[in-house]
C-alpha cells in the first residue's frame, strides 16, 4: 500500500512540473509578435531592432523598445530579390511557411506500413504453408487437442484387434481410477508403442483409449516436430509436455514415431540429422522427467519399429509394445460388420462371404472395399449392394481398373489366354495351392494384360517346402504354357519370374531348405517390419560367406526354378487338350469364373509324378 502511494505522488509531481513548463512556454509565446516582412524592413530602416536571429524559414528578433507590450517579433523569410522589388511599391507583404511535418511523417510511416502488410498477407501465408508459422509461435507445439467430448470414438468402434484392445484397457482403467493401481504399488506404463502395418487401426485405437478414459487427447505427427530452424523441434516437445501436464490426466499421441525417433547415427551427419537428434534427446528427457502418478500417458504408433533408437524402447520409456497386426478371418468379419452398418446390403451379401475374399486385407483396406462396392452399386443405379459388387471391388483393388479400350491384336490375345490358363491349370492340378477364383484376359491396371485371381480359403502362417514349390509352379505356369504352345518366350512373364525367383532364393538363404547348403541362413540383409529390405542387400564381400557359397546359392536357386518349370511343363503337356479347350473358352468369353473352370476341367489329370522325388497326391476335381 505504501509503495502504491509513493508511485501516485511521483505522478503528481511530474504533472505539476509539466504544467509549469507549459505555462512558461505559453508566457514566452505571448511575448513574441508575428509581423509582416515589409514591417520588418521598415523597422530595420528606422533602427528599431536591436538583435535578430536568422533561421531557415523564420527571422526572430528583439525590439530596442517594446512595441505594444511585446519585446520580440517573428516574421517568415522572403526571397531577397522579391523583397527588393516589392519594396518599391506601397504594399504590405509577408512570407508563408509551408508545414512539411505531415509529408515527413508519411515518408516514414507509409513504407513501414507497406512492409508489415507484405509480411501479413504474403510472407506469413507462405510461411504457414511451409510450416514455419509466425515468429512468436515457432517453438509452440502444433498438437491438435481433443477434449473428452470431441474424440467420439470408443472401443466399440474398433474391431478385429481384440488382443490390442485388452492391452490398452488397462491404460483406460488407470486413467479412470489410478488409486486402485497404486494400492499395491503398481503404476501405469509411461509409454505404449503401437506397432503394425499401415492401415491396421493404430491411430483409431489411440483415439479410442482417450474416448474411453474421457481425458484430453493431444495428437501430433512425428514429422511436425522437426523444422528447418535449429532447436524448434526440442522447443515444441517441451511445450507439448507442458500443455499436457496442465491438463492431466491426459494422453499424448505421436503418430509416425519413426519420423522423429530414428536411430541416431543411422544416416549421414548433417544439419537436419542434428536437429532430429536434438528433438529426440528432448523427447527422451521429457519421458524421464514426468511421474506416471500424474496421469500422463504417452502413446506412439509406427510401422517401422526396427529403425527406432534403442534408447526409446528401453524399460522406463516405452514400457509396453502392442502389436496391431492384420486381422484374421474372424477379425475381418468383425471389421466388416462395423462398416456394413452404414450401407444398404442385398440379401446375398454378408460379412462372412466378403471376409473369405479378403485374406491379408487390413482394416483400412476393408473400409475402402466397402466404399468401392457402394460406388459400383450406385453407378449401376442399384437399390442395394450385392455380392457381385464386392467381388468386382476386390478385383479392382487387387488387379486394378479394367482397360477395355486397350485393344490387343489377335496373336497377343491368344498368347495372354494360354498364359493365364497355364496359371489356372497348375493351380487346379497341385495340392495345397489357393483355389482359382477367376481368370480374365481383360487388361487391368498399368501393365497387366490379363490376370488370374486365387482366393485363399483360410489364413496361412506356415508353408512347407512342397507348398512353396507348388506356388512357384503356379507362377511359372504362364511361361510354361507359352513355351509348350507357341515354342517361344514373351515378356509377359517378367513379374511371375521375379516373384518365383524371390521365393526360391528365400527357400535357400532364409529357410534353409536346400540339402547341400544345409540348415543355415545366408540372408543377412536387415529387413523392415513389412518384409521389404530397409537397406540394400550386402555385397558378396560383406555378406559373411565365401564366393564358393554364393555360387552354390545361385546354383541352388537356379536348380529349384528349372526343376519346378520342367514339372509345370510336364503337367500342362499331359493336359494339353484341357489347356486348349479352356484357352478357347477364355478367348470367347474373356472371363471365366470358378463355376466355368469346374465345368471345363472335370477330366483334369491331377495325379502327375513330380520331379521332386515323390508321388504327388491325387486331388479331386474342384
């Protein structure tokens, strides 16, 4: 109170001094008389001026004796030549000073305003598009914040990942009633890492956890932390955790964690790499710095866990890793049941039939399938979506869009027909092979001149050596049919040969299925979570085995391909009449479905003696 009174007294003293100064200025101004320039000359000639001060625009002087009570005068200057000319006449004249204050002020203000306008309307828009933001918000977190009423997603909206939901249910229970877990000394995991292929529902699961727990949900992508300015990423990490601590209990969700948490030293050193490391270090510090008892949980998602920094995955940071894999058949039925509630179905379409067509589809793929089927039904003005719409949608997703305007000449159509029937007949002849669903010579996609669709009847997780060889035989069936019928080779089998070679090389180098090389793996390439190599395969000098072993591997792969190809050629030769009959039917109809193939291949010889050293079992006609 005393300090406030002291401040008010200072204000009063300053006001008094200001008033006195203004009064002095006013009194001084009243002593100065404004006179015309002509009167100034007369006063000067009459010796009535004691002293003058010449300025750029004014002449200020002092009277020898006061004039009308005033001791000083001021007059605007006039050019000397003009004054001499005017003095010859009996006229009173004076000068006028034009004020340049406004002009001088605008000469500074207008360029400044133009600069700020340019910044606001041009540079700022460009910066926002590039992700720089305003100067004051560079270090601010860009996380989207959802309160409990905004999430609108619960576990009832997530299907096909029951194991992952069970793992995350504990997180929900802790956020709802943390005291129950602290009773025995337990605490919630600091971090939960959701791992799985793209489209399996990792982001949806994280939002469902927030919706079930009814807590604020901070969602951000890993790439949004790293900017071109050094230190921005670390500042955003700090700001994100500060915001979340103010709203605890809360959930922080970082999508695509691999963009931020890539292993340090895995890429060449550079400015961007250093910035990423600083951001990652700050994330590690923040994860060590918060107490789980606060009710703050960090959930992250990635489909490339093999490239994450080991410091992120140690105990005390991401304590729990939850696999969100592609759903099995029962999971696909559950996912389809969720999406099919939003569309109108015909009587012949149900989730179980559709799930049988979609082995290997993720949750996002199934959602896209339902949408594509609805579009196809709408296009033909149907009242409901039929099973045929789902079948056509599967073909469109797997094989691509039909290219009916891509016209093939007669010779090309004949080669494509025999090529595709070669695949189909091998699939019908060999045991343990996925049954053929449809064969067509209508071009689809970018480069497919025809296609053979096989529909798996069940989810498979293990395959024997014989089943892999049969799979290679089906892939080589098209090349074998061309060689048998036309006595030449075409470029149409390029993709088939690549897939067959990849399977054969995996049999030798990864699965240890060659007797001469033994039960040893020679595949040292670092693979990603999805199976494709993250880094190029090592050269033979760096592969860990000798040149002789590398030559033996090449020979073993070549032997598998050649042996399987000869067996496929033998099977087609023994069923040449059926091959010709089916190819002609395919040329006439362009598409053969499962029923058509069953009718055309009722007399197929399935008990062929294989080149693999044992009798192949008989298979009843499908």
